[in-house]
C-alpha cells in the first residue's frame, strides 16, 4: 500500500503529455481483435484496467503483442475468430472491460466467465445482463445476474436484434448491446436519455462498420465485418488531463500546457464547466486523430466562481465530477451538482467518498441523493485522506492538497495505476 504526500504548490508550469485515453484503449484492442488482419495500436494506456482487457483478448485466442507497453500489435481473426477461454477472465477494477466484454461474449458460440476485484464485483451488472438476455444470451451471476462473476453462454446464430431504450445514459451499456448486435440478424438500436461518450460509434466506423445516429438513437445492422486500416494512434485521456486542468486553475502562479488531449464533445463537459467557472483555459492546434478530435489545452490560474452542474452536462463530465468538486471547494460561491446519481455506482460511491474526504480538508459539502452542494471560497488545510480504492478520488484529493495549507497525505494510492500510471511523479514534477 503506498501513500502520496502533497505539499502546497507555488504553481504548475510547463508542457506535459499524458497517457492514452482509457475508453478508447479498451475499444481499440477489442475491435482490432474482431477485425480481419493486423492492427498496430500506439498510445495505448498502460494502466491496469486496459491491460486486463488486452490479456482477456489474448485468452480469447487473439495474438496480442506488446502487453505492458503503449504499443500493441493485435492479430485480429475477424468477427467469428474468438475461441473459448480455458480460464476465468479477470477484468480487475474495470467496469468498461467487464461490460463491453460481456456484450461481445454474449454473441459467441462458447462459454465464458468474467470476474473482477472486490470493487468491480459490487457494481451493477443487471443493466447489461437484462438486455443481453433479451438478445438471447444465457447469463448467470450472483444475485440472479445483477453482480459479477458472470457466466455467459453465448448464443451465436440465435442472437435477436434489439431496439433498446436504456434507462441510463451509459456508454458501457450502449457499447455492450451494440457489440452483441454485431452478431444479430437485422438492426440493433440503443436510445439513451442523454448522450454518453460515442467512442464505440466512432471506432466502429473507422473499422468500416455502418453505424447510424438519429438524435439519441444509435443503430447498427448485424453481421457487418470489421476491416482494419492497420494503425490506430490513441490521444491522451481528457479524464486524466482534468486533474491538471483543475490543479492549474486553483493554484496561483500556474501556466500549464497539456498536449494532444482528446476533445470529443461527449467528453468535454470538464472544459465547458471550468469555462463557466471563469477558468483561463484555451484550446490550440485542433486536429483529428483516430477518428477523434484532439487539441492542446493551455490553462492559467484564475479565481474560479461557483456553477451549477446538471442535466445533459453530467454524462459529458461524469468521471470529472470528483475533481470538479475540488474546483468548487476553491471557487467563490455555492456550486450545485445534481442529476448525478450514477456517481454512486462508480469505482466507489463518489458522492459519499468525495464529501467525506474533502470535509477532512475543511471543505463545506452537503451530500444530496443525486449530487452535492459545495460552499467554496474558504481556505482548505492539508489532512490525512483515504482513496477508498478509487483512482479518481485519490487523484482529486492530491489536487486539492496542492492548493491547501500544510501537507496532505492520500493513503492507498496504488489504485491510481488502474488509469494513470506515473500520476504522482508527474504531479510532483509539474507542481513546484
Ligand atoms: C466509460 C463509460 C462511463 C465512464 C467510465 C468509462 C466507457 O461509464 O464513467 O469511466 O469507457 O464506456 P458508464 O458508461 O457506466 O456511464
């Protein structure tokens, strides 16, 4: 168990490049496995979550070279090229890995079992199991399939197309159903209450699959083959950049450039919210990479003000709300976060854990069933905090500590390795 000790910073300075996008990395190795031919993936996230997915793909009989590095070579065998794994597939802490694989495995002609760590096995799986059963897969698990481990008997040849209205805006649910839909005869559609990240749609298109979108409804026809362009270069993760964008916004004297960040509009809620809070943030060198928009982001310190975060903005910033709670603690006025009950079923209950831990630094936070109310502006003081086994809680608290008086210690920060290897060293190098 390792701890991260944070001293007050006199400003974050310089230019940094961050690890690859987690969501896009998971999808890259899964979709490359389903394509005919070899794909070279660069910028692949070396975090534990995405390595679990890459190893699972390997256990499904697909040769993957370079696991552990940021350059993978995946020798895809086509839509019907996976083979039955002889062992349980362990996805560690990764909800994306488990839910996307469940959708894919539901369409196979073999049996497989998915499991994860003590946190993942507590997270809701009914949201994918129920629609995948309707498509014809036989799935069992703890609590009638609401919790992992999940045992999946795929229904290749018998998968029924589904027109699904999802009760939650979830890219994992949407992607699981679309992946299973690749094995159906006919059109599978998912309609969401508001738009979640669309990396699956974009990457399937870049593999030549026709994916149609009408408003909040996404449709694909089954049995389309995936063809690789041979190369995929993954941009840096805006969810990792978020810790540095907030840190530079709250520490006086900061002037930081974060290079090559994915700025897909389904993920840029953090930028819109920080701008609404008055942050000094500019995007430069906009370009396209792997079918995704990319830019460099420059951020300089400026006193933030409170904001309301609700509605369609929430899914566009869902993973950044812990660090936005930190920004709100240093902003003038009262920030309201609502419509964010999904935070309660992430790697930890992020409403409860962030409220509990930020209070230890002296922040004034009230929990709401679907969000938080944060009275900012008061000075925070360093404290001893816990990660609760949640990478984003750990990193958010480290950021809070940079602008607090005295030393902050975040305990049990090994979880950061799931999504952001090297975070601690990079933060200490950037924040003088
Ligand atoms: C992800 C989707 C989001 C997000 C998670 C990654 C993905 O979860 O919170 O970190 O890669 O599809 P939901 O789809 O459950 O909202």
